[in-house]
């Protein structure tokens, strides 16, 4: 296959749907007793709704939307800290556009910019580096967030800044990792998950081996998938096949992109620049051990936490979510977006209460945009 259209071939899609239905029947999945398959990545959530796969698959398959949207899982206190940094008169705060409208407790970055903070939208950390070169009398802070997909590019920007001796560039590091929250979900006795569709872009960096514990310790299958409809249907079929055969393994549907052992150059940059935080707070999941990265002391000159004395103290950071928001429950797959009392009422894309309605990878935005669900559940 060479072109994206080949991954949207209706004949192939129909054949895969029939095979998926056959496996669902074989394992006895029904509307009343569905098999629960979590797609971890927010990009997969959007693909599922964009192509209507949730409606096309057998009625005994329930997609559970996972915590794989990095903007959505950012706790409100970190947004507050971004705003506090951005409001410093000497700072140019550089951020991806996705993060601009995420509500903080006091205000969003968009509101802070309207109030006079110098906040610039960038497409890459290299844009932020360029801002630092052009504004030597200002402090340029790059808001780094994201999973292992974006972690290497931030690391490379820090290494480049070190090479150039750019003293006015720093990074507010909010990079997080995928395997640890999966473990937290699997250890939660209230969660009922039968298998996983694994993230494609993250796995391109880390490979397959970091997921081994899911099959080994919890007996659940995971199949890394691409983002086209036939990718997702094939991955779903592979998960169901494992369940039908009583197996649990880590498999790779996205082999055209994902190497088994990841990308060695990216992994080396990550190892050079970051170390694990003892724990990091996730919206909806709470503190998760070893799930966040911070900048190593060797690169403290480029660490905004060190530069501006922000630190990371759980007691100070924990800020209650907005009353009535079900972001945490949606994030962990316990509720569908339309079951949130605020969905379509207090929370819409024009006036979001939670990040899931803002981010291009958020589950609530996916429902709103593709599922024709523009009102709350009755
Ligand atoms: S509808 Fe809004 S408040 Fe409710 S879960 Fe989604 S983003 Fe959060």
C-alpha cells in the first residue's frame, strides 16, 4: 500500500468489519455484555468518530476512550503555573495553539494574552529557539507538553540551546509517558478493560517493549495501530483474535512506521536531557508514579522550573476541578462525553469548561465534531 486512500478502501473495510463481527460473535460479545477495548490515543478516538467506526463495528464492541490526549490530562494547576510565568514582564511565553484555550483556575493562556501577557503560538520548539535568538533581552519560555512523541523534539531544542549558549531560553517541562497511566488503569479495580489499541506515534519513539507488562502482568492484549480506518479495524481484529484464542501479547499493526525497539536517536536524546519525576499529577487519574519527566540538573540553565523557582509540590499544585465537570471520569473511560452534565450545556467548543472540549485530541471535541452529538444525554 502506498497511498492513504488505500487505507480507506471500502471493500477492504467491509471485509474487516465482517471479520471483526465474526470474532465478536465467537467470544460471545453482545450489546448487553460488550467487550471493552480502550483506544489509548486521542488521535485514535478522533479517527474512530471521524470514520464512524463506533457505529459500524459489531454491537458487542465498546470503545473506551483513554487518557492519551496530553493537553486533556494536564492538571489545572499546571495551566495556572503557565499563566503565572507568562504574566512576568520579562517573559515571552511560547506555546502550541492547542494549549491556548485550556481553562486554568484563574484564566486560560488566551485570556492572559488578552490581558497583556506576551504569549506567542509556535509550531515547534525550534520556533521558540528562534524567538530567543531574536529577542536577547527577553526570557523565552517554551511550554513543553506531550507524550513520548514530542519529548525528543524538546530535548533536541535544549541540546541546541546548550550548544549555542542561549541563556534566555528555557522550557516549562510537562512531558509525560504512556505506559505508566495504563498500569494505573489496570490496577484500578473499578476498570473493566479487555484489551487495548496502542498509540501509533508514541510507539514510533519507544517501540513495543515498554508495553510488555500489560500482557505479562495483567493478561491483556495490546495492538499498536495506525490512524486510518482499515488500520484501526485490523488492529481491533488482532485484539479480538487474541481474546478468542485465550492469548495476551503485544502486537504491531503499524509495522510500516513503528520499529519494535523504537527510534534510537530519539531515545538517546530523551535519556540525555530528562530524568523521571517521582510522580506527576494527571487530571482524572491523580498522582501516578514515574509518569512525568523533568530536565536533568546538567541542563538546569534551560529549565523554567529552576529559573523561576516553580518547583513541584503536590500540596500546592492540587487544585479542585470545576464543579459539575466530569473530565476525570471521561478521561478514564468511566463516562461517555455525552454523559457529562456539562456537555452541550455549560461546556461547548466555543465556551469550554474542560480541556477535552478544546484539544484536537479530546474525546468531547471528537463527539461534538463527528458523532453528531451536540446535546447532552437526556
Ligand atoms: S463536556 Fe466539558 S466538562 Fe464535561 S467532560 Fe467534556 S470537557 Fe469536561
